[in-house]
């Protein structure tokens, strides 16, 4: 299942983020993907680095059926932070914390790790058991602002919803048939 920018825009629209649609359209019109400024990011305090980190994270946490996640993740995350400085700062802080853990454990930022190393780091951090909390400790903020944010975007897209049997996620018209039939 290939996720596209269009899927990300649909997910943003479903959660009421209209700025993401405008942002994505502007980036496409200018001939580059969201977050592609032509510069190589050097630290997670940069939006480009945040996008690189979230792309690397999505490749690990998204189910194996999901392919080609980069354009989806870049568009979704860019739309979420476009007009929300507080969310952007919180996500950048969470990415900085994840990078610090990766450097401590593997000597490289999270986005530079091989997927197996990244998965092992997430397991070491206990990401599958930690409770997400925007005001909590470092691990809780990583779970809330990075892991859950990416999973939320995936599940709000129609294609992502199909993975878990939600053929008509809230916010999408499905017609009368969608309400009269159970999942296949």
C-alpha cells in the first residue's frame, strides 16, 4: 500500500488542518516536496531534520504493508506544524531527545541509523509500553509527539484506516452502503 501526498492531505483535512493543504499545494507548485529546502539538515532543531527523523521513524513503526512513506510523512508533519509553533517546538524537542538517545546508544542521530538499529533503540526505550504524555518525561513526549502523531496520521487517512478494518474513517463520506455493511 503506497501512501502519497494526497493521502496526507486527506488525513490533514479530516482532522481540520486546512493550512496543510495550502502548504502542500505551494510546495508542489514550486516543484519540491514539503520540507525540501535544498539544504542538508544538521540538527533536529531544524524543520528539515525533524522531517528526516519522522520519515525514519515511520519506516520502522508503520506496518510492512505500507510502502513509500516519505512523501506522506513529510506532507502530514509539515501540515501539522505549519501554523502551530507550539506543536513544532514540542516535536523538535522530542526529535532532539530521540537523537540524543540514538547518539548515546549507537553514536549517530536516529535518522542515520539502519532500520534494525532504530527498531532496537525504540524497544530499548520501551516505546511499545510507555504511556504518551505531552507533559511527561522524555520517553512519554517521544511517544506522544512522534510515534503517536505518525500513527494518528496513518489511521486518519483512508488507506491507513483500511489496514485496521476502518473502511470509512471519521471525516470521510462513505455513502449509505458504508453504514449498512460491516468490514470485509
